[in-house]
C-alpha cells in the first residue's frame, strides 16, 4: 500500500526524520503531552497548501502509517524496543541501535514517499546515514552536537566520582552516568560520520556554525530558529517588585552535564554566606533522580536543607505557571546549543541567568537581556542571583529586552517562511 502520495507537481513534499513522534503522540499516547517544539513547527507547516509533510520516527510498537492533522506519520518499529525487558536486554548486549539493521527500514520510507527534501532533526540518532544511500537532498537541523558534549560531559562531576558513587541500581539498569557517557561517545562517532558528508545544515547559534564548519566542512549553512510550545507565546511575566523570598527556577534533566551540582553548590553558598531568603525550584528532577542521589552523596548536602525544591516532571501548562510565579530563571548546563528552557523563560520575560556555554551567548546578550556566567562557577552564579534580586529595575529592563528578542527570534510565521525558503533553495540548487 502507498501512503501519502500526491500528484500535484507544485506541492513541495518533505520527509522529516525526528527523534519524537511530534504531534502523533496525541494519537499514540492520548493524555500525554509530549509534542514539544517540533510539534509546534509541524502544526504550522501543516497549514501550508503548497507543502506536504511526512514524519518518520522510531517507535516501540509495530504500527501502520497514519494521517493525523493533515500530516502523514510513519512509526518505525525497532526490534529491541518493545517491552522494558527487551530494551534492557538490548542495552546489556549492546544491540540498542544497530545502524545497518535499520537503514533498510528508513530507505523503504524514503523510496515510498520520494520526497523533494529529507529533513533530519538532530544528529543524536542514525537517521542521517540515509545520505549514504539516497540521492535525494538531505538537510540536517543541529540540536545538540554530541562530539563537544563528550568533551564537556564530566565538567561538573568528575568521572572517578560518578564511577564510585553511581547507585548500584543505576549500574544494573544501565542508567548510570558512565553508561550514558559511553553511549554518547559511541554515538558521537556516528555523528561525525553523518556530518562528514552532509551538504546542508540548519543551525541557529555562532557555536553550532563554528562546530559544523569543522565537522561538516563541505556543507551549506542555513539559519533556522526553533518554534516554541504554544503556551509560552500566550503569557507574560508581570511582577512589579520582588517579594522577600526570591524564587529561582531551573528546568533540567538527569544528565550529568546539565549542571545540577552547580545548583547545589550555588544554593549552598547563598544559604550559608548571605542573609538571603530564597527557594530554588527545579523542574524535571525529583528526590529519586540519579543525578540528585549522586550529587547528594558527593557533596554530602541534601537539597531540601539548602532551599532546593524538586518538582519532578511537569506538563507545558504547569511549567508556564511555575515560571510566571518565579523571580529569576537560571540555566546552569555545562554545554548547550540553544536551550529551549532558556528561550521559553525569555519569551515569558523572566529575568534570566545562563551559563556561558556552547551557543547560549547567541541566545541571550550579556548585560542587556540577562547575565551570562562561566559554567560551573557557583560563586558567580550566586553573585548574579544576588545582583538581580537586589535591583528590580535592572531585572525589569532585562525582562523587557529578552522578551522582545525572543518574540522576534521565535516568530512563528518568520520561522515557517525561512524554513520553506531553505527547502526551496535546496530543491532549486540540488544541493
């Protein structure tokens, strides 16, 4: 059976390879909001009459292609991704992503759709290897870049500490920091293989442009900003003064390079050396998260004893509400390209502090839209928090400037038109 074909020659046909199901998550897992920013972009592109969009992604169940919200979706079943036991066994035997085994599945979709352009979102997966098997133009959007991530992985917590203090449970379940690092390093080798022959790159920061000039030397570089989730365009931070207790907020994850230890060290400084009333709210982590347990063992500090409150996973609406009730956003990662969490804080207008790491200086201008701090420096982070909390006028100015910058950067119509122009340029030049 042939899916999603179209005989209108004037209609541009685009195939995405994505790390998530995008808006198809609404159909596959009802009640779970996992679409993210890519779903927002997909939604806007689906409105264009001159474009036909197809989205392929890896999925843990065998599912037929389907049409959803005017977009064709192609779940690609991974043999070792069914049950938790199957996934664990595959990781244990190091069979989680046999590149050769999946290429035929990817190419079957390419041949079935015969798109004008193949758009690969990110280099974390093996989708980019289709370049070796197809003459159809391919463009790769840079998300994180694994090779520099490998270099910065242990910047905050040293390797010998993670090896010593990762929990037995995480080691047995192959969820330890060291297992994550080995997987990241292995995938970075594949990433370099993908980028080596890549002809078209979409990026958005000085950092990803510089890195791809090295890893993808023969590529054309196009600028394409990321679209944010819908709720973040609708609200605005409206505080007129800070209350006595300063609420700091960070959206993070369980990875070592995300800098949770910097939060703990900074909070410890603020609670120990200053008469400073604060609460640091961390979204995405809870008391059982491996990075929380690891950091607690290493620093011998319980987060709750230094005014850190762990909120765990939150949906889009809950994150917006927490950000709007906060006073300062802190992004503490040791390496990032264009962190969505920082972009979302900026478009809401939340005064922000970010680590000067990777591409963050292209996202936030130091001294105008917020404060950039050397990654892993808790004393500077503590000082920057104190600086903003003591000067509401400065914080308000940063808020206004960052919101204006973010609204321009993440303008939906501009992003869509620039992407379509990029597709058309690639098609016209066959590059």
